[in-house]
């Protein structure tokens, strides 16, 4: 059990470290967002479908969490790594799984509630890296004074620092979390009545997303579009 | 004139503008690193050192909005070398523009384009599974990459005039439009979620019962989501709301 947990933690920590560089340090093409990161982590752990469900739910929940000014938002990649890690590990550990979709829905609320406080550690690690980066500024300045070409090199050291600190933070949190999940979930059968908790997560997600793009005129569009889409889906269902 | 190769290196460097983000200088080092290929072509010896140190100063704006600023700063450095602009013209321009460009970029890219791309991605995932992440990346990066490249190109061509050029894009107006589209997509997501919930909870339902269930479920999702969004207006965070609503539901599910 320890070997498997160690292997999984190492794999998802390195993958999470690479993906999380995209949050701030490099590219920013949004592969660090939950809708991309969670399916990737799920795939690496052998269950991409569960990762996709986690990714869609977390994306909804975190649409409105914006990195504005000095505010450092929730570490969405960290949360994706942890929630996907717990969900996939739990599904693997539980006996008599009835199918990926249903069971991922059942485990996800537990994984989310357990991961939110742990992911604060990733936020702290991010702050630590930003403090650490000051030294690269001094290094670049010294390089220029010496007539060298060290500006770009010093800048890229920042990317390496973000990767190293994030990977270490992911490993430090993923290993205990995965070990506990492996030990706990064979004894827990996620009940079908856990579905309302998943429904609660989704409703909070839609409301958070709604608030992020809210306007009074838009509220009418939201409702009209919802009902029109429902009519279209019903019509298509009756047609087929 | 700066060569095309140097401009392309600056374009690549713009993707690393936040690499060494720090609380003291924010993107200062990233900006100096990104502009350094152009500086190396424009200045030699002590003047190059001075130019690089100039650009190491405090700088913070939205990372994608750095591209027009980089382009304009290169043009101003060229003019400084020709003697038609002051040596610190580029730095003054950066200081003047970083505040507004930070605000515009945050509101347009973080506040509008990303939610829009997320809504497209989520809806695509609900309807077509793994196409969701691909749709999300395609929608988001079409705006993102266009801004990076076009911003740098126009910044270099127009110098300080790039400010007026970007003003003509009317980004705040597009933000409002994107919000409306995102809300329409969220409505469609609510219906798609209701569809999936109904198929999961009542798989055999057909005909008028299915139609009534679908419309009822969608109306409930719309009403609950609108009601819950009021909590965010009062300063509630997502994490707190998860604990207030989801934890009791988990306990209920476990005990019942």
C-alpha cells in the first residue's frame, strides 16, 4: 500500500508541479485550470473520466476566484491534484464499484471537503516562492553590473523555483492524503444518498459562476437560456 | 531597427514575464528579461547596462497586457538611441500605463474571457465529455495568443500610440457582452446538468413525465443558483459555502 501511494504521489506531484507553473510563472495558457489539470491527473492515476467530473465541478466553483493585484487566489491546481487523487484512489480502494460516473459523484463531495483546508498549504507555498524570488532580482542586478547576460537566466530560475516548491508541496500533501484514502475507503461504502451533497457542490458552483459574470439583464438571459435549452433537450429526447 | 528575430524572442519572453514574480518588484525582472533581446541589439557597453537596469524597475500589469507595453518600450528605446526621445522615455511610459493596463487586463481576461471559456468548456464537457478541456483551451487561447502577438506588433509599430489603438478595441464593452454570453451558457449548463441528473436518478422515465421532470429540475437549478449567488454578494466565499451546505448533506447521506 505504501509503495503504491508513494508512486502515485510522486507521479501526481511532478505532473501537478509542471501544470502549476502555468498558473503564474510561465505561459499562462490555462492548463493549470481544474477543467484541464484534473483530467490529466485522473489519466495518470488510471481514471481520466473521474478526473473530468472533478475538473468540471472545481472549474464551476472557482470561475470567480480571480488573481487581482496582490491577492493570491485558491491554488486551483493544488485543489485539482488533491481532489482527483482522493477520488481516484477511493474508487480504486472501494469494493463493488457500480461504475465510474456514479461513484465519482459519490466520493467527490468528501474529497472536496477534505482537500479545501489542505490546499491552503499550497497557497502558503506559493507565497513562499514569491518571497524567494526576490533573490533572483538581486542576482540579475549583480549580473548586469558584472557585464554578464544573466537577466534571462535569473528570470528562469523563478520558474524553476515555482516548479520545485509546488512539486514539494504537492508531494507533502498528496502522500498522507492518498495513504489515508487507501486505508479509509475500503471500509466506507459511499451511499447513494451522498448524491445530494454532490448536487450541493454543483449548485454552489453554478451560483459562484453566476456571481462572477452577474448583471441584472443577464439574469433574464440565464433563465431564458436555461429553459430554452431544457425544451430543446426534451424535444431531442422525444424525437429519438 | 530591431530585427524580426529579436522581436520574436521578445514575444517568447513575454510568456515568462511572471517567472520571478516577487512582492517587491512584481514583474520587474520578467519585463527586463523579456525586453533584453531587443536591448542587446540597440545598446552596447555601459549604455546596455543602464538600459537593462532601467527595465528592472518595479513593474506590474496584467501579464498579457505586457505585450503592447513591451512593443512600445522597444520603439521608445530605439528613439532614445536616435536621440529623438529621452533615455527614460520607455520607463516613464511603463509607469504611466501599468496601472490602467493592470485593471483592464484583470477585468477583460480574468473577469470575462476566462469565465466565458470556462462556461464553453463546462458545457462541452457535459455534452461531449473530453472535448470540454479542449474547447476551453481553444476558446481561451484564441483571445490570449492574439493579444500577445498583436499587442507586441502594434506596440512596436505605434510606440506610445498603442494606447489609443487598444482604446479603440473597447475592451470594457466586450467584457459586458462576454458576461451576457457566459450567463446564457450557464443557463444551458443548468439544463444539461438537470438532464444528466434525471438520467441518473430516474433512468426509465419517458414521455410527458420526462418532459415535466426536465423542466421542473431546470427551473429548480435556476432558482437555487440565483438564490445562492446572493450569498456571494454579501461577501460569502466558495469554501465557506461548501462547508455550510455540503458538510450537512454529507452527514445526512452517511447517517440516513
